[in-house]
């Protein structure tokens, strides 16, 4: 997990243009732009939020979480999945499908489930700042939201890249921007190809095994089987992560 200074040093070594007047600003802007773009393509960080309470039959609105992971600016970038269950049903949960608010309003009461799960909402809609669902009956519910997080910009030069898997991609993309500014187009295009290649590798590594805990201290990644199926631990973990 390299700091911004370390990333810039690598860019300078690869481009030979570390002495340019605008070198630092070009690199800093490129690092953050590529982080945001990459987070939009793939959820490198996921976490589980639960909301329990006694819902009254009808419209319910659940506020999105406000806690953020270290190095991230938003607690909720994308909703990956939503599930719900009756609080007193021994942990049983059922998927809740995302639909439009217009569709949700037109379908109440939500009666599509049967049997013991008939009281559990089956559909929800995402609105600005909250999740809306229709509770079929008055009951105590627990709603589970798996969401991804939006990276924050580097606070300063000593701040570390929050997604260590993207270190190589950030260096390559910043090299592209620096070389383009110097009008070295052919060399720049090679760096852009490298940036996309390194990002693809990072995405594949993150998808390959969500139970793999990536280390930033140079040691080998470690494997924790409990991460694979335990929703409460569904996140790519880096040292120092806290909610």
C-alpha cells in the first residue's frame, strides 16, 4: 500500500520527467481520477450494514449508512445486494430485489412470497439517501445491505493508496498523463495500455477469492475460509480497516 510520495517517485523513475514544474499536480490528479474510475468498474471494498426494527405494514424508509472505511469518502457507492428476514426467524433471510419506486408503489401490498416467508418484503427501491420498501405486515424485521465504498482523495503526500491492488495501475496511469502533457503521445499510449492491464489484473485478483486477505507489508496473502460465506465479513480487508 504505497503512499502518494512513493507512487510519484515510481512515476518519475518511469517517465524521467520528475523535474517538470507541474509533475506533482499531474500525478496527484491522475491518481484520484483513476481510483474513482476503477471503483465505478468494480467493487474493491464491500461491507455489510444491518437495520433492525419493528416495521408497520406499508411504506418503510431506511437511511443509508454513514460510517466509512479508512481511506474512503462515501459509505455507500453501489448497493450490491439487499436481503431481509423476520428478526425472530432464527436468522433466516431472503433476497430483496431492486425495482423502481413507481413499480414498488404500484405493487403494494407485496404479497409475492408464500409460506413462512410471506411477511418478508421481496422488493425495494433506492432513492437519494435511503432505501424504500413495503412491509406486507407489521413485524420486527432485519434488513441487510451489502454495499461498496467510494475512495477518498489522498489527504496528503504521506497518505496511502486505500486500494493496494491498484498501486501498479495508478503508477502507469499517472505516467500516461505526464507523458501526454509532454506531448510524447506514443510513449503515453503504452502507459495507458499498461494501466488498463494492471487494473484488469487487480480486478481478477479481487474476484478470484474474496476470502483472500491482501497484505501490504510484503508478506504473502493469507486465507481465511470464514470470509467466503460469512456475510458479516464480506469485504476485501486491508490492514487498518475500521468502520
